[in-house]
C-alpha cells in the first residue's frame, strides 16, 4: 500500500478530488498566513535584523500559528472542505489540552 492510499485512509477521504482540494487548501493557507502576518510582525517590532534569531523565530512562529489556524478554516470553508479541517483543528487543539467535544460526550445518552 503506497503512502497516498494510507493518507487517504487516515484522513477518511475516498476521492482524489477531495485530496487535491485539501492539498491546495494547505498550500494556499501556508502562503497566505506568512504574507498576512508580515505587516503584523513588523508592527510589533518582530523583525530579524533587530533581534537575535533565537528570539525572532519563536516569536514569529507564535504569531503566525493562530493566523494559520483561522485561515485554514476559512479556506477549508471556501473549498467546501470545512468538516475535514474543523475535525483536524479539534484534534490539534486537543493536543494543546483544549477539548471542544468534551461537553458533547457527556451530554449524549448512553
């Protein structure tokens, strides 16, 4: 079994078109988040020529990450793939200790 088939199974998708849309959304989101965050970084004074690399890069990543997450949901919605990306976001947030499904599991009858 090749990596592509495994990836589609892991993501729970069956269509090659859906996989293509998902790849496009990831690409567009990454590029856009870097481009959109540049003015914000500059406004906050987070520029590489004014600070050490070991301060600049962690700050840059901390600022770009939430922008990326919001844009990922937006572009996922535009590409009609919002449920896929929303589930991915919930998994990521759960790794940070934020469980958005916690209340739903408790409220469901057994």
